[in-house]
């Protein structure tokens, strides 16, 4: 049986679930224009420091007494790595995007590799290679749990 769906930050605020405080995100949340998140962080009780994100996500999945501000993609990967097949029954996330992040690569002005790099990255994304790599990563995590990957590497 499923539990009640979390819809807003008020739902976990009123629960007994422990909030995993990520010190790396403390600075970022104050820079965002999202006062509800700042209020949640300042008033949610109980809280614990979460220095190892992977261990916190594992606790969230196994003990089901923990909440953390994290990417659902990473939580899905960890759940599959732990051997869970039906991840949708384990992980509940809010329907709104709290924050998004990107990765940038900087080139010195006039670098001759810039145009070639942009062409390669555009082709990489248009071909769907990012999605394929993500799918393979999840599949390998599932295989690793079942011992299939270790057996394949031995032979």
C-alpha cells in the first residue's frame, strides 16, 4: 500500500521524517528565489548533517525515515544499485523542481578547439548518447547487485 503523496514542502515539514542537511547546498538555497525552501531548512525538525550523500540516500531507501534534497536520478541509481527493481515504490519526490544545475567548460578566448568542441557536444546530445549512458549505468548497477557483472569479469 502506498503512503500519502508529498505535494508541497509543508508535507515533510509536518512529518517525523529526519531531514538530511547538506552543507554543500546551504549557500545555494539562500541564493535561490525560493523562500519556502529557506523556511523549510530553517524550521524543519529533526535534522541531521548529511556529509555522505550516498549513505543518506541509502538510508532514505532502506530505513524510510529520511528525506534529502537531491536529484531523483541519483536516488534512482542508488536504489537500482541496492537491487531494487520497482524504484517508484521506494522514492517519493515533490512534483516541482526546486533547483537545477548545469556543468560548464570554459575555454580561453580564441582557443582553436572551441568550435570543434561545440560541434561534438551538439552531436553527442542530438544523438541521445547522454540518455544511453544513463540507461547503461542503471543496467550495470542492477547487474552488479545480482552478481552477474562479477561473473562476467571473471570469465
